C-alpha cells in the first residue's frame, strides 16, 4: 500500500513523500488518516533541527479510522474511530499503545486537536485549579486558547487572558473569557485587573506565550502560595532569574510537559480461584480510576468534552489545508505567521 507523508527535508522545508506501508504486526494498527493538526511552536523547533536531526517526519496529532489490526489486538477493530500520537500521513502502522478510542459520533476534525488540548488540560490539573478561583492565561496561541476554555470549564472566575494580537483576544472573548488584555496596547490594564481582585495577585497563572520573558512578569503577578504553570517549551533561551521571587512568595513553578507523566497504565489483579491464597489473574486491563490522570485518560476526557460541547475547538481552526497544501502550510509555520492559530489537514 502507498502512503503520502510529510517530511522535514532540511531546515525550514517540509515536502511530501510517498512510502510503502505494510501490514500491521501483532500489536499494531493500520490507520487511515482523517485529520491531523499543526503545532506551530513545537513543529517550528522540529523544522529548525532543534529537537531531532534532519531529515525527519513531522506531525504528532492525528484522528483516523482503523483499516486493519494485528493478530494480538483485542481493543480495536477495522472501522473504529481513533486518535493517535502519529505523524502526518495518509496511511501508517502504529503501536496500539499510542492510540486512544474516539466516540463514533465525534467531530473528527476537532478530535485531531487532542494532543494540544490535553497539554492544556495537564496544566489545569497541575495547578489544581479550584471552582471560583481567578486564573490568568498568558498567550492566546492554540495551547493558550484551549487552556483558557478548560479553565472556564473548570469553573475558574474570572478567567483573564493576554496576547499582543487583538484578533486572538477577540476569539477568546467569543469563547467566554471574562477579561482579555493586550499588554502592548494597554500596558497598565493587567496590573489594574490583578489589583482589583483583592488577593495580592493571581492564584493560578498559565504561561503559554512560547517565550520565557513573561515568566518574570508572572512571578510578579502571582499571589502568595500561588502557582505558575509553564505550558510552552522554548529551545535555547536563557532562563529568567525568578528563583528569589518564587521563594519569597512561597509560590510554585510547575512544568506541564505531557510526556512527564505516564501515557497509560495497565493493572494486574489478584483473584480467588479454587485454591487459597489468591493468585494473579491472567492478563492485564486498563487502569481507569480518576485518582491517576495519565495522558490516555486525559485524551479520553478531552474527546468527551468535545463530544458533549464543553470544549469547542472549531472557532480556533484558522486554516484548513489539503494534503497538497502541506508544504505551503509549513511555510506559514516557518515564517511564524500569526494568522495561523489552528491548522487542520484533511487526509480523506
């Protein structure tokens, strides 16, 4: 079987290539891509060769249908809808452990944004955001915009967002945020809002600007014993001098890199058979209790929020690309085109 895939051929250049795809192995799935999404920040770094040596495949957030399954796969069948941490490709074979089930009636275009959305959700969980607690999201790129929606869904009030792009602030207002500030246009507004909270700062701040300088502002704005969560990754930047302010406030700086937690957990159980004492049961099963939120469980939660209308990604999809337009799409990524908020690639 032939497949079309996207490859970073050299610094700043993405091309389309054709490759042969074989049958899935015993614990693998053959996936037919429906949609995949562009991650402007991470993939710009990948295009620059800052993450892995070039040439390199690109993409890591795919919605797909299952075309075939390996002999030992029991959780999936041909025709199932799934999402996968998988590259931009029309067909590909992936390990079943990289796949999460998608509801049959979900909007698969929105579902393809699961990886960026569950990055935001991990930040919300790291902060331990409480009902009625003020929250500030710095930066309204795709991850920041999704984090703001998730903060609203968690009951934060008010949810304050900042960005230097007024069009992104307009999207945030349409999504229901309570206050939206352009710090370049009105440099005093954010300080006045924070002072008006009457808490000596903001209890929960999420940094999603893709830069490190705003962390310095965040440590000035965070309340005593507050939390700052880093949602963005920056390569090669000097870390701001923030340790003294963090220490004096008793505040906490959290990293929210999703791969710092388990992707999934399996459990084995004791069972009482015809002999005593209990013995280990054969096989294992998914650990799904909500005392541990793995990436897989957060992905399932994101898909449920989308399915039931509590998370709406569609207003954030600024560009839709055909397969043939992928090189053009990544020219926008490489040039840091701010009009690109959410980019969706249609494979079918």
